[in-house]
């Protein structure tokens, strides 16, 4: 009776979702073994026992230390172990976010399985000490085939492209055994200047079960309501180049019409929740965001994702995507509770051809103040 051994192996594998299990097929015969110079009578036993094995992944995985007393007081609702995983990443220690990691910044984060992807696992050791599972990623780990054919070059930090690839370009394999992934920007665990709040595990779990048809949960932007306002703001701060954002504005203006473009809602993308599996439309929307950023030479994903969603307006009418209020604007006892969420309001687009939707402004949506 191998029941105890099998259970022990299963429990170990459950703690290592980054590993993929393989097994042999015991379909050899006397003839097939003889071709390899092996004696069937010496090999065969009374039963055919397949062998189970794993390959050590190319990316190094640093297991977490035992949870601290602060984290040990948290608990999960029954059956929620594989419902949602929290993940974050940082490459090149951008903005010193790994160096400035603080355990006390997000009080609700400890209840989650927490995965952190980085090329600097030695610098990120304090996260492993605080219960995170670290995944070492090569700095050039963006597949060539994931990139668009035409690229407008931009001066970006080392690791920027890899950051966007992990945010939008694909779902890391380690996350796929969970039904949902909670994305939290690494800055939320450092200085947290944007006031990000990790939702409380029990409330988020209850919310996702209640809205099981929802594939994406977003949060409102704390300062602005519409994406075009973010265009002008990021241009003003020098985050986007005017010719590049104007090129993107012409494209979406031609597709949706400038009146609709001016009303596209803005979201805060430091924190969001997405469904991981069997979501072809959501996957396409996220990958399209990643490729559009690179193709148009843009830097800020808030400027692009809302328009990727515009291609699937029919899916924004129900609970496919939900929007929650900016947590930092709520009273302390209301934060992380997943209250006040509802479907975001997108503008209507003419059902006529894209050319008919194009206004008389031959420069697209240049009248939004995107001037040289």
C-alpha cells in the first residue's frame, strides 16, 4: 500500500506550483527491451509501476522562510488555497523598490501565497525571509516572437520590457495552478507613494466566488477619470513623447471616433485581479496592450489598456470586468473590503465602419491638447 507515499508526494508538489510533473509509460515489451540489450525477465516485476519525476526549472526558485509572527496570525477561508495568488516583480532593482522593501507596508498581504519574479534574487532575500517565493528570471527573458514586428524605440530603464511582459505579455507558469492572480506593483511594498492597498484575502475570495463570471477586477485612478487626461499628464511630465502618443491617438481616434475616445475611463493598474485560465479574450487584450506599448513607443500602460478593452465593448456591459473605488480614498476600516465595485462605464461606438467613425480631424484626436 503506497497511499502514504503518494500523499506525501502530492503535498510536496502542492507547495511547489512552479514545478511540472512528468511520468513514464511502462509500455515496453520483451522485444523492445531486447533491442536495447536489456533482459525482460530482469526488468519486469509483478506490476507495471510508472515513475514520476520533475525537472529542475531553468529559473532558480528560492523557497520562503517560515512565516513571521506577523504573518502567522492570518488565515484563509476553507477551500481558498488555490483560488488566488499574489504576484509581483522587479528587474534591475528599478527605483530601488527591492532595496526599500518593508514588511509592514501591506498588512493584508501575508495571507496570500506570494510570488516575486526578479533577476536579483540576492538583493531580494529579505522578501524570502518574509514568506515570498522568489523566482530568478534572466534579464533577457522576453521571447522574440512576443514582440511586434514594428517597434518605435524609446529610452527606457533596463528591465522595462521584461516588466511589461510579466504584467501583460504572458501568465507565468507558476501562477496557472491558481484560478486568479492578484497583481501588485512592487512599489506597494516599498515607499508606496501611489497609496496602493492589497485587498484582504477573505474579502477578495468571497468577492471572486460571488462574481465567478468576472475575469478582470480593476481599481479607479485616484486623480483622473479619463484616459485622455492621462495622455496629457504623462506628456507634461515627460513620460511620453508627443509624436508617439499622437500616433496612438490617431489610431484609436480613427477606430472609435474622437468623441468616444475622450470618454474612455482610466484605471489604476498598480493593483488588479485577473483570471488565469480559459480566458482567450482577456489574454488577447493583455497581450495586445504589451505589444501596443512597444509598437508605438509608449511607456505608461494606463494610456493603452483602456483602449484594448474598447475592442470588446460587448463584454464590458455585464460582470466580465468590474471596477472598484480607489482604496486610499476610503476610510481606514473600509480599505481592502472589496466594497462599492461595479461595471465601468465605457462610451458607445458607432457600428459603422472604422472609416465612418473617423472625424473630420485628419490628425486623429490631436485636439486633445497633444501639441508639440
